[in-house]
C-alpha cells in the first residue's frame, strides 16, 4: 500500500510553477495514482494543510476503488490559497443589498425612512445618516477575506 501524508500547498499555474514543471510532476502523480492497483491511504496530519491545486493530486475520485482519505480534526484544507481567497470580491452594491435584507436594525431604519413624510427632509437626512453609519459598521462583517 501507499501512505500519503498530505501537507501540501497548491499548484498555482503561475510562471514560477510552470518553469519548475510543478504541474507536469503533479500530473505524473495523478497518472500513477490512477493506475495503482493496491490500497492508497491519504492522511491529513494535525495542523496540516492541503491547498489549491494539490487537491487534484489526492482527490479520491482518481481511483475510487483504491483511494481512501482520512483527516485529523485539526487539519485544514481548501481549494483556494489564502492569497486567492483575499481576492474574492463581494461587491459593495451586493454587500449593501445583503445588509438591508438581513440586518434587523437596517430593516427597521428602512421601514422608518419609508414611513417619513416627503416634506420632512430633516428626519429623512437623520435616518439616512443612521443607515450610512450602520452600513459602515457592518462592512467588515460582509467582506470575504
């Protein structure tokens, strides 16, 4: 049998990985695992990480009959590298829509704003300031970083 202790960073596909032939060697590992006829055990050790393209190399669907995956509860993994996760953007307009849909305080302020008389500009401005302040307070919660 083969025992793989998976604690790998991903293959980014960037120029550095291409010049180092990282993708080429990763695909060679996949080919070998696909054809291997004995048990293959993949283990994520405590505090180990499996990130990015390295998931492809140890994905049990490569050889479903022979590959088995185990993980320590303290191990971590994800498709994206941390740098890639930071780049995911939740656009401001979408953040604001979500805030106004979910946050009870903003829902109440929206209802209050709708209920104000169009001639009461002072009250409307005050509510809009409260809404803007609440949105600013919530922005860090709605970022995916």
